[in-house]
């Protein structure tokens, strides 16, 4: 139907039920109910919260509550808040030119009331899309009441010859400009106490004092917040009256399974359709190792738990790994870029910036902690992949004196040529998903994964220069007819105090 363009036509459309007229919270509630009844996706793009966070958000919207999301960084809090716009109507009627998108049927500001009284049914109507009904503010200590609520404008008062206390001298802040929409504040406890007091006055009484003048703002708005749980406590920086007036407190979390984490990273990481490059093929074991790094970091004692490990860590790491594989493919003119596990060591700059360290970690150094996390992740994933594969022939080959040069810059054909003599490597590579008929870059990535996995499990070793060899001291000393009994006893030294006897 054609949208009404005057106040008279809008009144007729509302009376006939063609255009709904309701508050923001009623609008969100009714649209959510319709989605639930149709079985539509509630918040597309949000993964891992279906059984935990989503039901609580749905309950808060159905209860018409203002709510807060509590969680560490990188837990999709902002994305969840922005997804609420999908529950708004596609567009709503507003008074054209109004700073706070006033309702033509119930104007809030004095200027709009005067226009409605003067123009009547001939008042033009504008339509505001849902995207412009969401206002977001990152809280910082320097945010003032003027920024958030508004201020009295002396220039406007002087030009119109009005008193400063006149409502028409008001310069509206962010919150009034979110009238008839959603206002989101990230990191709520970082607001100064004075601003928090102004917020809870708006929440409870609908008024606020600006420079001694009482200003009544009966705003129609859904207020949503996000915060770190450490700050949102009685000992933190949140004032209790504001905390008491927020209807629902919802806890977010990191992905609870590796599969959820893999799905999030696959959705967010820029790995496909890279212009000007070669096709990219990311092996599954590389994706799993990248996710396992974040899982290990969240449990590591050297990483600060209060800061958390953002889900952006595996996202940026995977992008860095793919970029290193692209660089190698460009240099060696390979037809496809296949990331290897060893590329993770080239992605350390994407890791060190995403973790906050405890004192012990600071002493060790961010780069060394990141290397330890990479090795632990490789060991965990490889142990799962090679649980039923026989890797003993590979270890024995190295113990007999074999060695291989392994580098993230080595071409696929050269790497395969250098590991061709390693006993049993081709069978283990096939077992983890790289059969002989696979492309050279994929088989090279599988061979690299096997060798890096054995190094991470300390069955073989790798020098700082990239040479893969046996663990020092693991190779048995060859026995000759000239070997003395003292040498034999030294080779087979007693273990844990038990004496060995020789004939």
C-alpha cells in the first residue's frame, strides 16, 4: 500500500489498522512473537547461543525489559545488540526535520507540538527506516550529561529571544535522538557517576536536570547495555540505583565447543574471494589448530582470565595464516594457496596482540607464550588425528640419523621431495586426509602437519633453524665388537635406583 504522506492520511491509516501505532517495546515484542510463531531465525549470524543466551534475550524482550549483556571481550555482545534492529518495523512515520524523530500522533518536543497545532491534518509525514532507529555509544569517562542527554543552547536562546529554561532552547543529546528506537551503551561502568545518575532518572522518572533546569523527556526507547562482569559489581564502577533499574542481566560466553568456534571463525574470517590472488584451500586440521590456540589460551595460567581471549584471535590468526600461504604461492607460482600448520609461527603478530599476560607470562615474553600455545594446540589436534595411525616408522627414521629442512617458505614440490624418503609419512598423511592423488600443496600441508605434530608431542625435535631431527639423545649408540663393558653399562644405565646385571 502507498504510505500516508500527511497527518490526516496517517490518522485514517492508524484508525483502520493499516499502520500500527505502538511503543517501541510493544513493537519489538509483537514482531518477536510473530517470528517465533513462524519459526524464523531470531538473530541470524549469532552462533553458539541458541540454548544459553538467546532464550534469555527473548524473555527480556517479551517482558519489555531494558537489559544488559555481561561478558568478556569478543563474545558478540555488540553484534547481539545490533541484531535487535531486525525486530523493529521496516519504517515508522515521523515529523520531518525533527531531531528526535517525533511521533506525529503524539509529539514530544515543543517545536513539533507547535507544528501539529499550526498545520493540522496537512502536516507532511516522513518515514524513518529501521536502520536509523539504532543509536550506539561507547562509554568513556569523558562522556558528559550534555553528550548523553543534552544541554541548553545559549546561542539558540539568544537568537530566539528566549529564556534559558525554555524547552525550545534545548540541544538534544544521543539518548533523546534515539527516541522511538534502541539506544545501546557499550562498557556501561565506564560512564561517570553523574551520567549514570542521569540515565537512571530517565529510566525511572523520565526527567533530568540540566544546569539546574528540570527537563522532562518521556522518551519511548529501549535501553540496552554491555559491560565486563569485573566492572559490573558493587566494588566496580556501576552505581547501585542504575543497576537496580535494569530489568534483565544476561551473561554471554565463549563458544562451548570447537565446532561452534570453527563455525564462527569460518563465518567471520576473510579467507575466500581474495581479489587478485590464487584460490585458497584451508585444510580442516589447520582450522582446528587455529581454534585450539584460543581454547588453550583461555585455560593457560600465564594469560589474564579477567581480560579474556577474544574470538577475534582465531579470526585474525586464520587470516594471517592464509596470507602467508598466499605469499608462498605467489613466490613459487603455485596454482592454489594451501595454509600449513608451520604458517602459524608466521602469524605470531596476530596472536601476541590478542592476549593479556599475567606476571609469569610477562617474564617469559608474549612471543614465547604464543609459541607455547601454538605447540600445545598442534599437539592436541594431531593427537586426535593420528590416534589410529602408526607414526613409529617416522620416528625411527629420524632416530637412525635422518633429518629434514622444514620452512614456511618452502614450495610444495620441494617439501614433498625432501620428505619422500621418510618411512611411513605418506601413509599417515593419507590417514589425515591427504591421499596420494591429492594436490601437491595439500599433501605438503599434511606432511608438514605430521612432522609439526610429532615435534609438538616431543617424539622428534626441530631446531631454531627449521631442521627436523631426532630428539637429542634418543638414538641408540651402535654397538661394535670393540664396545667395552663400561660402554654397555653406560648405555643401559640403571633406572630409578634399580641395578642391572650383565653376564
